[in-house]
C-alpha cells in the first residue's frame, strides 16, 4: 500500500484492512479499481478486490447515490449466464480547482475533472507582488474558478514554491515573500472547501504518478526559475524530516565562482535554472558552443543525481521544464554521466525522459492531491 505522507492515507489502496477502518478503505479500493479499469461488473469488482459480492454491491449503491459511479449498460466481458451491468467511474461528477504558484511571472489556475482534464483556465500576472498582495491573487483565482464551476467542487489543490510542511504551511517561499504562511488553512477558511497544499516539485511528481505513467520509484526534476525535485519511492511520496526532500538546487556541484542567491557558489541552480541557462546560451557564438553549454549543464545534473539514483536504486528520472533547454544535448549528457557514475549492473536500466504532461504538470498534480485526500484514489 502506498501512503500519502501529507495525509497519512493511501495514495492507492491495494488490499483489505482491519474492520475498524475497513469501510472507508474498501470504498476507496472499489473506486480506485473503477478509476483505472472501466466496464467492470459488480462480480468483476469482487474478484479484482477480494471483497465479497455483498460488500461490493453495498458500496456501489452508496457510490451511485454519491454520483461517483454510474451504470453503463451491459458488460462486454464474456462469461456464463446473463450479461452483467457494467460500471464506470464518473470523472465529471465533481470538479477540482488546481493552482500553480511556481511561475516567475504568472500564477496559474484551472478547473479540472476528476481524471485531470482541464475544463477552464485562469492566468493572473504576478507583477512582482509578494506577501499579502500575492495571497490576494490566490484568493482571486479560487473565487473566479468557483464561479466558473459547472459541477460540485471536490476541493482545491495548490502547488507552491519553497518548503511546505505536511499541514500545508509554507515555511519559506522567498519568491512570494512568504514565511510560515498557513496557506492551506487560510484558503480553506476563506473558501469553505477542502484544501491541500504541497511543494510544487512534489506536486509535479504526484502528477507523474497519477497521470503520467511513472514507475513507483522515480524522481521528478523540475527546472524553471529555480531547481527542485520530487521523489516517489515504493509508491510513497517522500518529504523528509524537515520537509525539504528534493531540494537539490542548492547542492554545490562545483565551486567555479558562480554565485547563487543562497549565498554559496557553484550550486546546481547556478548551472541549471532556466534564466541562467538562457543567459549562457545568449552568449553562444555558434551552434556547437550552444550545444556544448547544454551538454555541460547536463553533466552537472548527472553529477548531482548519480548519488541519489545509486542510493535509492531509482527506476526513472523525469524532467519537467523548458523543452528547448532540456530535451536534446542536455538530457543526452545527463544520461551519459549517470551511466558513468553508477554501477551498470544495478542502475544501467534507469530511464530518463521528459514529462508528457507539459506545462500543466503542477495543475494536474494538484488535482491528484485532492483526489487522494478526498477519495483515496490516484
């Protein structure tokens, strides 16, 4: 069973549990099964989940009343006797508000269905606003998307830059001017909706877990104005004792005198953050020099990631950020460096790829967090 450390609950239920928590868990188990497999009958669900047919029928009746499951005609699965009724998870029964606060110039919001499909979008220019002014923009996004909703709202998911604890308190987000900001509690109080808040890179990793087909042991490296990472190990989101797991942007990879905003020099962020790379590439005098700059950046990423891949035996590294910077010489150099710095016997099959979720990755991860907390599915 994989556990969401932000709520202490399973991301994906996979087995029966003790009686005292059985009904909630088994409800989530049935929902998760229908969320990933359509057209199952009640008998199919009983076989898939290991629950009794009576329990499944009882739970399905409840889920139909709640609007989360619909009967969809006769099952196409072959079997003896009269064809059974097929069941489907209704992804349009509720909508979710997702908010991405990680942008340099824009705060992005979206209204989404339960399967992560974007129904409507809202981009709000940041214009350098911080502190209470930035908080007012978050409230504006929530209010406008609430008015745009065409179905009941399941909740609000928010991906924030900086260090975020498990209660949704933004411990520090310098770009937004926030310190010890109880963002989750504030938005919940003002909106009256369930809210979940996490670091943007961790949220992006959950998006890959739910919608991107990522393996259960993976790292997502998110490159933008800064550099951060989200980790999923054995199907579990990893946050760390101080909620800073994946904060690798300020790991020193080579002291070449490149000054970082944190006060050190040679941090990974000085070589990989999109503004730094763009500035370096602007000075390239030829295509060869352009590619050499990207290959060197990829080499330093590989140096930073090799110990993590080696220690955790990760199956996959997913990159999220500007495609024109990452997909090409940079990722090729990253792969070569990982292979050179880890044991091929154990780590030679690690997969390195760009995310398929594009710029919506944090928004869709925000939806995944709400789904996990409210319904127990992902």
